[in-house]
């Protein structure tokens, strides 16, 4: 199998093309399931053609549905970014200035005494 350098190069090219094919196939399939405007029957037709005529179907899909594909990918990325930002905000909690202001409001209301305020302030600043 590894008789010459060119066999190795050919094997590498074949592996690269196969991996590119798999990536393209999964990219198109994920876009098919992400597309809400396309009916289930059309999705099934695209899937059948992807199985039996994969390269031609992938080319036609990219030409026919490419702009919508990029829009759906951008929308998904935007939604994921918003979810990530919301998670970070929920985990981060309040700033130390907000914690000190809340403790001061509790001190002014008489809920806590000066020692508790100083403890909360020290904890917020640490």
C-alpha cells in the first residue's frame, strides 16, 4: 500500500476528499432540519437525493439554498451568542458596588447594624 511517495500523496488526497464530503453532508443535513420554511416532504426529497446522488445534490443545494443557508447559520450563531451572554450575566451576579449599595440600603433601613454592614462591605471588596 505504501510502495511509493505518490501512493501516500494519493491516499492523503482521497482521505481529504472523503472528510470534506462528510463535513458537507452533515452541514447540509443540519441546515435541512434547521429550515422551518421547507416542508417535510421537500426535506425528504433532498435527503433521498443526498443519499443516491450526493455530489450533484450537494452542488444543487448550495446553489439553490445557499443564501438561506448562510442566513440560518447567522441566526443560529446570534441566538447562541445571546444565550451565552445571558448565562454569563446570570453567573456573574452583582458587582461589588451594587453589593455595597444594597448593604448600605439595609443599614439605612435599620435591618442590619454597622458591624454587619462592614462585614458585607469587606466581603464585597474581597
